[in-house]
């Protein structure tokens, strides 16, 4: 399962680079891979699937050629709720 997710992540990043994007945020990566983004309302950062995805992304960022540009950018999820995301240089 993790292997398929990693390949999907690489595909999303490759497509963003091919479009000429200079950066991408964790929220956009989650939307591209899951088809949706919903804030973990009532969940701690330890329990949130989005936060867990962000932690894994941080661990593999160098291998993917990503570097952090901004740690906490305010965005809205697909239900209009505020959440935070990290921005990555491609």
C-alpha cells in the first residue's frame, strides 16, 4: 500500500514540475492523491491523517527533491473549513 502511495506522490510531483509549477502545498498533494481534502475536525495533530501525511512527506522530502518554503499557510478544505498546509519548492 505504501509503495503505491509513494508512486502516486511521485507522479503528482512530476506532473507539477512538467507544468512548470515552482511550488506545491501539502493540501494540493492530498487533494491530487485522494480526490478531496477535509480538515481533521476534533482530531489532534497526532491523530489527523493529513498531519501524518505531512510528517511522512517531511521525512522523504529530500529524496523527492522538495524543500520547505513555508510551514503554515492558511487554506480551506473542501467543506470551507480553515486548515493549515506546508508549501514546498519543487
